């Protein structure tokens, strides 16, 4: 059958919606060969998340630091984007989308055209005018806000954010999506009336980041950070502890002090805040970064608002990044086992995988009918599972073989229609991958569980 809507699978619904994914139809070119060879030839290093994601057909390498994000990855990304949208809009953020092609003129004004050095991807148009591919957008957003001549103090704070591809000519692209040369970032910029107001905005963004990571079930450390060439005076990074992390962190056991090693003077090995003594060293993956910028960019681009006395005042700014593709890979990195992917529940591309019996095996016809009834009950009882159920219809394969795939791909729930489904009160084998528990449940119990 050609169109994938499966006329022989009535449970897959109409041709307009696809409430059930047929695993045989998913474009997921699993690459079970030893992954790493191509990457190593391209001069990249590999890590667990890169290996697992490539093997499972979630990503495919293109050129150094660039990947195809395959369909299941795009689903996970879209889920992450929705969560980020909720958190950013929850604190008053408004989403916009800025050009990736950025004029050199703006970057010369901020002096970053030279400062960024080789990390900036530069190009020229047909008239010989210089551009760069945006690695971050302080210049662009500040000129945008500066254009609004009539901006009043009553309209502040303004929080603008986007989730777009960023381009950086990284000296060492590696670890799959963790360090790409083209990657997705959420970047938000805030404009406030005073330093006090800007610090308040800064805190509310940090809290939103904290909520996001706790919803994802990721333990994240907020550490004091260096502002680098973005500039500013107050800065924090959100770090996921992991062995392959490229940042060194120093954390106090006695109080909440934690810092990126870059911010401390060599030798500074004791906690500067409490008498607990030596700081413990660990490694982290930087998944987010917040900066209080002051007027560094607003002064240059003349981004002002009119105050109570109707006089122009330069806005106080902040900027706040989240590595969207990096968070996805970092979550896979810290949650997975060596063999099997584990996702934060909210990001798994599909929530449930149903595995019916092998075609021609004993009781396979009853099993197929049971499967149909089960899928029907799930979708009928739980509308939020529409589009979240995968049916492993590769019934020429044994249950065991398909189960192995499902475990490897990390569906939060795998439901096997096996021998138990033939009994008088049919039971389904349910594997909860998050907790590694296996249960035998009736259809109703399963609906209750999910
Ligand atoms: P790093 O220290 O890892 O190079 P950065 O400090 O240069 O990161 P920022 O300018 O702070 O990065 O950008 C904001 C966020 O964008 C980072 O916290 C990170 O999550 C993400 N990010 C930065 N560079 C990359 C990259 N090359 N690939 C994927 N995500 C990235
Ligand atoms: Mg960098
Ligand atoms: Mg950094
Ligand atoms: Mg940073």
C-alpha cells in the first residue's frame, strides 16, 4: 500500500489526520553500523548522545557541525519549543523572528565585527556589501527597538525573543548537536526603565529557566559566569552536570555558591562566601546563559524611551540564551544508558509504542483485533494521545526484535500485545521506560495509567 494511510488499518483514521504512526512508515534511517567513523574522518569527536542519535536515525551528519534533523527529532524539538514558548510568554515575552543575514554595518557599530574574529560567518552580497550570518542578535534587536521614536516608559519592560538558527564557525564542532556550527537558540532581549527594573526582569527570566529545566526533569546548576564578548556585568550560566561537559565548575558544599572556573582567579580554591573551605570541581554542559547588559548596546544604537518628564533616557538591557538543540542532545546525553535513549517525558517524539504479535504466530489474528481495540481505547479515552501513539506494524518481525527497537528508542511507554492478551481477561505487558517497571494491565487500567 502506497500512501501510508493504511486502508487495511482502520485505526489509523482519515487521510487528514494521522492519530497513529505506523512505525514501518517513519522516516528514520537507522544506521546500526559503528557510528563515529564518518564523524572522526570529518575531524569531529563523538559522544553517547551523538552515537545514539545517529544510530537511531534521529540525526544524520552533513558537513562538520551541521546535521539533518530527522522527523522524530523535529517532533522532540517542536515539543521543546512549545515548552520554551510557554515559559517565555509566561513572563511577558513576545516572540518575533529576525533576519539571519545581518549587515556588517551594525556589527561594526558595536565593534563586534572585529571582536568576533573567525567565529563569525562572513559573506558579501552581489554589490560587495558585507554581511554575517547571525550568531546572536543584540545589534539587530537594539536597532529595531531604537527605531520606535515614541517609546514611552509606560511601555516598558519589553521582552522580545526568537527561536532561530544561529551560525558560529566553531573551531571544534563536536559531540553532535552539543556543539554545532549551525544550531537552534532561543535568544531573548529585555529593555527596562532602570537598572533596578532590569535586575528584576533578569531574576524573572532566571526563574523561568529554572521552571523549564525542572519540567524537563533535568538537574541544572546556575553558576556565576563570565560575560565574554557579549559584555555586561552580571551573568549566569545554566549548566547540566556531565562528564563530557566542556566547562569546569566549582561548587561549594556548604552554601549555594557555584561558579564557572573562568570567573575565579587561579588559586581561588576556597568558597568566597562561606567558611566551608575548598570548592568541589565538576564538569558541565552550558545549556543557557543570562546577561545583564546595562546600556552597552542601547547607548551605541541610541535605544531610548521617554521618561515622566518626557525626556529621552537610554534603556537598560538584558539578554538571555538557551541552546535549544543543545538541550535536546544534553538531555539524551545525561538520561540515556549506553544502549538505549531516554528522553525527558515531555520531549519524547512519541509517548506510546504498541507492539502487536508476529504475523502467522499462534493467536496473531486475535492479537491484531486486540491491538485495534486497544489503540481505539487509548485514543478515545485520552485525546492528548492523538498523534502520540506509534504502532509497530512490522509484523513480519518477532515481538522480541521490535521490543528491542522500542526500548532503544526510548518511548516512555511500550505496550506488548502478547500471550496475556489471549486470556479471558486480556492483559497487556506495559513497560514504563522512565522507571524501568513492567506491569501487566487490562485495557482500562492502561488508560488510567496513561
Ligand atoms: P560555549 O561556551 O559552549 O561555546 P557560548 O558561551 O559561546 O557557548 P552563548 O553565546 O552564551 O554560548 O549562547 C547561548 C547558548 O547557546 C549557550 O548557553 C548554549 O546553550 C547555546 N550554544 C552556544 N554555542 C552553541 C553551539 N555551537 N552549538 C549548540 N548550542 C550552542
Ligand atoms: Mg562559544
Ligand atoms: Mg560558554
Ligand atoms: Mg555562554
